[in-house]
């Protein structure tokens, strides 16, 4: 019946919402670039399903247009929220991949079997897609958990214990399922939980050349941004280094999830996913040129510039860079076209479209946050200005050694890329 349906969809909404928030919360602490970008994609998928579920509950007018938690689902919601406090990245990936996602997958399968695809057709359409996404997400989480355990074998015992505890708690409270939730007294933190916090330093994939500043022009204005091949390379390096923007979007999504309305999570999920696509554009481009990750700088300075500050500056940092760089993007796409570099042109062109959306997200949500805090909206510009100062402050701490090493890495990358392009020309001729 309509009311039962709405009640279940509301339960699913909270599960998807918390999956999205938790994936976001863990992104800065996960080192592997594949897992970081993969989590960004999955949190966006979860947010899209949550959005469709939420709209459907409203359509069913249950019992009003308010979307409050079902009291009987409280223990389930608390469990999904509690997995954010996993003892390690491996613990998070294993408990979500082996327990929470399969429970949601089973519930969706059972729902689609039991419900009426005529009366409830609109739900069937998006929940069928969600069901197929869940299967792919489970496969990804399984692989990532194993990869993370291979990197940190010392976390295997706590991961096993934690995953078992999450599974046992889920069975006791009655699973996600379709049935009514039994009233059980299992509130409180899970055994082995570790209070989650957003790290001040982001974890970095150890395959790349580790650094704070990822190209010499960041710390030395006399180092040319370059043209031709050097510009193509610089642009791909910039894209790869948008890894900071994935982390800033994800950290902000999680930090403000309970402060801002639902649309914040929905927009921030898309934002974070888009930045992961920009990062992958750079990665794929650099790999296609035959470069090795170990010779490619992957920096941290923009993320770190906002650390230790009011979290509004992390969001402000995204807005600052979106609005600072967007004017160059179309010109660069045209330059790449003139070089006959269709791939770089294609990447920059799509990037430009995304960044235009992001600039409006930044302006809108900074204003919403300031309104909630009772601040003047003029403070948006002050935040933007302060972000510029924070970045400048961090850049000014670059040491002579750091700059010299970075120039060495950048120059050999340019030289290698030039040799590659010359041999390509010879092959073409
Ligand atoms: Fe971007
Ligand atoms: Fe962006």
C-alpha cells in the first residue's frame, strides 16, 4: 500500500544518504588514487538514488511533505551513520562492501519483486538502476578493501572484528529488508569504533612523486606556464592535481551534511564526482603519453592551506580556485585545438562546462552557510580573499630545496615529453 511503500522508500533514502556522506568523509584519508576517485563516483551514485527516493516519498505524500526519520528505523540509521567511525580505511571499505551494500542490494531486489510495477512504476525505474549499481559498488569495495589490507596488513585483525560487529548489529536490528524493524535496545557506538575526523594532511598515492607544490610556477612566478607541449603537460598535471578538489568537496560535503539542507549533499556529491573526473582526465592523459607515475608530482598545498581553519575555508578554497581559473579554460581549449591535440581540447572543454556549474555551487552554498551562521552575505568575498591569503601564506613556506627538487622533476618531465613527441613526429613522417 502507498503508506507502506513511502515508509520503506524513506528508510532506503536514509541508507543512501549516509552511504554518500560516509564515502565523502573517508576520501581525504584514502591514499590510492583509484579508490579516492572511485569513492567519489559511488557517493554521487548514492546521492542520485537518495534524491530520487526523496522525491518519490514526497510524491506519495507520506504523511506530509516532511521527511523525518521513521522512529522504528532509528537503530538502522544509527548503524549506517556509525560506520563512519570505522577503525581504518580498510575497516570502512570492508564493512560497507561486505555488510551495508549487500543489505541494501537485497532490500532493493526484494522490493522490486514484491511491489507493483504499474502502480509504483516510477520507483521501479530508478530502483532497478540502483540495484545494478549496487552490484558494481560491492565488487569495487571488495577489491578496494583487499588492496587496502595488502597495503596495511596490520589492520587485518581490527578490520575482521569490525566488519563482524557491523554484521552482527545489522542482524540484531532486523536488516535493511522490507519488514518492520523490531524494537531492540542496541544503541551506542559499535565496539572498536574510532571517532572520525577529517585529516589535516590528505593521504597521497605512493606511486606518484610526493610533494606539496606540484609545479614550479606555483612557487616561482618566473617559471613559464609554457605553450605548446609544455602547456599540454602543465594542463594535464593541473587536472591530475585536482585531487585536492575531490578532497575539499568530499570533506565539505561531510562536514556540512547536518548543517545545510539535503540539496547541499546532492550538489556537493556531483561537485566531488566532477572533480574526480577532472583528476582522471589528467591521469589518463599523462599515462597515454607514456609517463611513469613516479616522475609525476602530486601535491597537497591547496588542501593543506585550509587545514586548521574554520571548515568554511575548505569550501571557500573550491570557490576561490573555480572563479580564479575559469577564464583561462576556453582559451586553452582553443589553443589545444590549434595544436591538433584533440584529447586535451576535449578534456578542457568538458571541464569548462563543469566548472561553470561549480562556481554557482560555491557562491550559493557559501551564502547559505553564512545566512545560517547569521553573517552578512558580503562575507562571501571576504572568504574568497582570505583563501587567497591562506594559499599565499602556504606558498611562502616553500623551501629552497623543495623548489630546486620540484624544478628538477618538472624539467625532466618536460624533456621526456618532448622526446616522446619528437619520436611520435618521426613515426608520423
Ligand atoms: Fe575541476
Ligand atoms: Fe570544479
